[in-house]
C-alpha cells in the first residue's frame, strides 16, 4: 500500500484510532483532518425520533446542531427544530464518555465553533498541518484571519463543558464496573503488559459490550487474520484467534492510549501551534464552511496525497453514512454536509489492503 498516501477526515475518536494505527502498526494515512464533534446519534434511533415528527430521513435536506436544538431543513424548505434535551436519548452511548471536542491528535482540526457564517475555526497542531495551511493560503485556496479572543474563549468554554460533563459520566460508569480504559493514566510499560495479555474477547468485554465502541472499524482493518466483521451495530468475530495476537485490542481508540497520544483534560482543546479562522476561496458547499473540501482539494491538486478517506451518504438510504476512498474532487464536494451518525470509517482501507494482497 506504500504508493497510497491518504488524507483522512474524521471525528476525534476516529482520528485517535488513526493515530493509534500510526503508532502501533502501519497505515497509509498521511494527513489527519479532525472535525469538532460534540455528539453523534444512532441512525436507527434517529429514524424512530423523526417518526414522532411525522418525518423520514429522505425528507431532510440538511441537519444542523445549534444553540440546544437540532435544526432540520426539509426539502420543502420548512425548518423543524428538535430540542437537544429530547434528542439526548438517541445519542450513542459511547459519546457520553467522550472528552474530546476538537480532534487533538489530528494535524489540523476544523469546526464551526467560534467562527462567523462562511468561515471555519482551524487549529493547526503539527508542522505538517502548518505547512498545509500555509501552502493553501499561498496558493489562494483559503484566506485566514486571527480568531478573536472572545471566540477563542467560547471554543475553550464549550470544550471544557464537554470534558466536565463526560468526566462525570465516566466516573459513574467506573463506579458501575464499566471500565473506561482510554482514560486510564498508565505508563507505556504498564500498557505494554496489559496489551500482551489482551485479545478480541477482552475488546468485547471492555469496550463493545459496555457501550464504549465508537464503531470506527480500526479493529477490523488491523486484524491480520480477517476474523473481525462489523455489522451495523458492532464488531463480531468469526473464528478462533491465534495465540499472542492482540492487535485489535491495541489499536482500538477506546482501550489504553499511549502516553504521547493521551488527552490532557486540563487543556480543553489540547496542544496546538496556532488557532485561526479560515474561509474557502474555492468551494461554497461542503462540511464546515467548505474548508474540509478545500483543504482536500489543495492536497490532491498538489499531489501531497493520492486519495482522501471521507464519509458520504448512501444513495439507497437517505443520510446513511458510509466511508469511501476517492481522489476525485467532485465526489468530495458531493459528500459534503455533516452526517450525524457513524460508520466504520476504516473499511475502505481494509478493502485496499485486500486488493493489494
Ligand atoms: S465518541 Fe462520539 S462525541 Fe466523541 S468524537 Fe466520537 S462521535 Fe464524537
Ligand atoms: S486475530 Fe488478533 S486482531 Fe484478529 S480478532 Fe483475534 S486478537 Fe483480534
Ligand atoms: S471495538 Fe473496533 S470498532 Fe469499536 S471502537 Fe474499538 S476499534 Fe473501533
């Protein structure tokens, strides 16, 4: 797979999985574009909730979460507001123990919080991320300005409130003997010892069966023996694991996190080089004020990456997300728009691995 250099777009938990893949095994992901993420919803439960409003997924043109409501812009151009206090019950359980808002292990984090309409907040975290943003500014793909202090404070405040709320949930889960392994402060040596004894069965009991799985598909991608399959709701195995294999447990973003990737909950938005607000000069449609689309366009145009790993919507099932690998900008533009449910984002990389072998 060495000829593939992939830019991945993902939520904080998916970006953490990509970071663990990079840390522990090989992966063709070269650039990580992380999205801001407050919560995510179960597709099935969302469908059920819509029924209470006499709506179906296919009636919806656009979703937006703002100021305590889910705004549904319908194809009829009407808008329906669902209070988040009602939608709370359809939030995926794993999101209630998530302390990351801004994708802290990405190269560049992108979201709307703190920026005015048409602009996006961008957090540059790595030298690679800085080079990409500087190149995109120089080649007039984007323009940037400083994020004003009040907006920066707002971003931090929202990130802090997510950490605080979900740390309380984590405490409750731990009290109920439902471990939240990714928040354990262990040394790398002690993690190595735990990993040496873990297998899929431990992933099942410590993550999947207790509502901590983010359904990213990293375990399925990493399993050399192709024993893991992800159905719509969770990973399952179809066979016996060889002794001494612990890869799935190791790469999962909800098991122990190595020291250099672990979130520091006292830093609300994590470590960064620069925070700015950015506007696209190339695209007007797409995720987060088109900035994701525009950065991917810049990366592909300049052959910095060969493909982008993105999430699109199924044609046959409205708003059902699925991951795809593409080098075509028109496909990236078409996939724009935030999807508020999850899919195994590493699936196309698994397919790629199988094609090569
Ligand atoms: S666990 Fe949920 S809230 Fe956290 S990053 Fe993933 S999808 Fe978003
Ligand atoms: S073979 Fe290894 S990676 Fe695959 S399911 Fe078993 S323990 Fe996990
Ligand atoms: S169990 Fe697999 S799909 Fe679930 S979070 Fe862990 S790696 Fe991702």
